[in-house]
C-alpha cells in the first residue's frame, strides 16, 4: 500500500506559547496539530469550513502528544500531518514536529464523523470518502 500523503506547515514559535523556562508549553502542540490537520484536509479539495458547510463535523475524540525535546521561542518548527487510519466512521491523524532535522514531538488525534444537523455519529460522507482515501494512500 502506498505511503499516505503528508502535509507540512511551518510555525514560528511565539513568546506567548512558551513557559517560564522559554520552552513551548505542552498545551500548544494540539493547536499546532490542528493547523497541520487543517492544511491536510485542504488537500482533499475541501477546506475544513467546506466540510462543515456540507453538514458534517470531524469531532476530536482523543489527543496524544509525546514531547521528545522542547521547542523554544524564536525557532521555526515544521509540523507534518497524515492520515494514519481511515475507517467508515472515523479516522486517526498522526503528527510530527521537527526543527532543523531534529524530531521534537509526535502525536495523534482521533476523530469521528458527526452529522451536523442531528449531532449524531455517522459514516464518512460519500463526497469525502474518495478524497480522504486518496490522502491515506488507498487509491
């Protein structure tokens, strides 16, 4: 099976994202994951806002982050995202954060598809099934 498509965003570490020691606070990583995930969703041909306008949400059901080395103020980090697992009712995105070739963190988020009008879990919308499968490397 082909490797999944990876998106990558560059993020300049802001002073407000660091703690008293000058290291990025752990709560920032999920925000960075979201930026990379939003960019990845755009590769389907649908911005995440478009997915919501179609009547669906991708609700976060789990967040994992493993911090290996602290990012610091003034660095520019790269955040990569890809689809690690794609199922009929949900998916798992994986992430890596790096700086100058050094892996700083890795993580994952799990999501379920939710029908926006009813608020109930649902299957992946038919219009999005192929674009997301393509990113996963299934087509």
